[in-house]
C-alpha cells in the first residue's frame, strides 16, 4: 500500500513517526501537487489540502481508494468524479476550532475597542482619548453553524457572559449554546444579535444564504464576522449593509474571489475589516491534521468502515 502526500513542508518529525508506526505502508512525501502528480498513478491513498485536485488528476490516480484532505473546506474538489469512482474521502473537520474561535473573539474585541483607530493614532503620534469604546461582555452572539468551530467560539463567548445562539440546518441543541434554531428561523434570530459570527461551509444550501433583508433585521450596532466561506453573502450585500448603516461593521476573512483584488472596494471601506483568510492558521495545524490522518490510517488498515470525518461526495460535506 502506498501513501502519496502533496502537503508542502511536512516536518521530518511527522514523516519519521508515520514511517515508524506504519512499517507496512510506503510513504512518499512531495512538495506540492507539481511534484506529486507524476506519482498519482501509484497512490492507494492521497494526502492533500483538496484544492489541488481536478478531474484529470483523479483520472490519473488509477489505484486511488482514499483521499485524506488536511482541510475542512472541500468546495473545490471534483466530487462527481470522486463519487463515480467510489473513492473514500475524509477530512480534518474540527482542528480549526481553537485558532478560529480565538480569531473571532480577537476581531470582535478589536472592532469594539477601536484598535484600528488607536493604531492609526499611534502611528501619527496623536494623543486622542475620544474614540468611543464598547464592551463585548453581556451581549448576544448568533453563530451561523453549530459545529466544532462555532462550539468553541460559543464557549469563549460565554467567558464574556454572552448569550450564545446557534443556527444550523437541523436546529439540534449543541454544547455551549443557550439556544439553537433552524436556518428557516434565521431572520427572526438575527434581530437579537449584537454579533453575528459565520463559520459555514460552502454548500448548495449555504451559497448566498444571507440577503440584504437579513442585515436589515440586525441591530444597527451589530458586528458581522464571516470566517466560513466567501459565497455566504455577496460583496454588494455587505457593502450596502455597512454603507446604509444597517450594521456597524463587517469583519471578513473569506471572499467570493481570493486573493481579494487590490482595487476591491472592501479595502477602502472604513467599516469593513479585511483579513487574508488566516483565521485557521496555527503553528499546530499540520501536527493536528496528521494526527487525524494517523487515527484514520489505523482504522483503514484494520479494514473497518467507520472512518472519522467521512465525507459524502454526493453532498460535498
């Protein structure tokens, strides 16, 4: 059995651990898809971030039985071809929880405590105590999604005595949420929000889910933060929401087009904060991701079917 990895800069410590613990498996680590592509035909298992796969590469991987995606986002994968071949897909859903939850709280604090203004004043050597500071404690946070990322964000929010409300397809109650609701009830729930935090994947159900009427429902002091996928809401809707003062501020880590073009209006909009899709970045990312791979590889080699984080290619999640 051969594992081909297209993950760049895998530490030697991870490579050594895998080769020592799985002596019956041949591992080939390549620096990106360009190096790995000539060897796809040899792969029984392919380790990837997912976005480097296309129908042509799936066709080349004639022995491929399992794709281990070291990412939670799967929206760029050629699922039709994968499903037709019956290839198993798993991902590392959940490992982003800590860094992304910390990102969410940090950005809400920065906006509320006027960090951008204070940094600008510091750069200009300006002593000005007039910026109006707000607190995030005791407020209400509505989270779009109730998976691991939103659960951890809700847990941290409760340290600030916030009321946490989760919104999901099922509306099923989850830990760290005071209340949970179905997506069909979203508009009514948004009216309660001081903060709206979105960490939804990109699916047919979530693409452009948020319309301008959702933002009109929110309080005019509300902060909207999207760290899920950029196609949750269109650029035009976000710009209208902040320019018409339906909401106070938008924090965006994901966009319809990435990288965000240099001439995009978001860069210049005073009440929009742009970050370059970095909410999940952590020095612990690769070690955590390969731990999930290692857990599944044990299960796979034992011939068991119940893999962790198994993905349905027909649904895309």
